[in-house]
C-alpha cells in the first residue's frame, strides 16, 4: 500500500506548497489502493445495511461505493490540501521511528489532533478536525435524509478520525513491518 504522506524519522523537508499538497491529496484519493479500500468499507456498510434506504439487492452496492469514494476524496482535499494551506499546517506524517510500541503508537494516533506548522512547531490540527467535519457536512447532500441525523453524522465523523489515526499508526510501523516481517527495505 503506497505511503505518500510519511516523512522518515529525522527528515525535515521544507513546508509543502499548495501544488505539492494538491498532488498528495490526489495521490491519496486516486491510487489503486484507495479504490480497494473504498470497496472494502463499502462492502462492510452494504453488508451491515448501514443505509437501508439505499437498498439491499446486489446493485445497491454501487450506491454505497460511490458515496464512500466521494466521502474519502472530498475529505482528503479538505484535510491534506485546502485547510492546511489556509492554516499553514503540514499534513504529512512525521514518523517518530524510535521508542517502544506504546510510545510510537500513541504518538501516531494523536497526530490527528497535533499538526506541524510550517515553522516546525506543533499546533492543534484544525485541518484534520475541521476538514473531516466539513466533509461530513457535504455528505448530507448525497446520503438519504434518514442517514443525516446528528447521531449518524457523529458516528461517521468519529469513524473518519479513527481511520486516520489507524492510518498514522500504520505509517509509523510500516518500515518495521517491511524490514522485519517482509524482509525488505521500504
């Protein structure tokens, strides 16, 4: 699985330009792995009948898939490109790379609330928190109205934040997995 947003431990690249952020959001949205991921999450939502109004026959899977894809894609552009550019936040993941499992895992998961400013200081990750909220607001235009209750929107918002936290944990440990489990250098 491609890892476009990770920065190796000890590396301090210059702040991303708008163009670089746009490319990262595009890569995150349109890489082959994104289509597979959306396919799996759509199958889960379809299988659990998360939105009964979309139907339950096999053709209804497409209704889940395209909505999931739009959710992921518009969220990526808000979180990786538009808001970080406005707030001067770098949404790349800066790997810790050393320390114990819990230290690194906690660090990785909390990066959804902590962003690196362009000057290198840490700040509240308004781009992630607000961007995922904006994406949920946009989703009210293409999900059935019964899916737009406060409870369901909060659940989807929490899922999006949780997914991003787990993705950061994966980014943190991927070099270790590749080296020690797959016996290759990432």
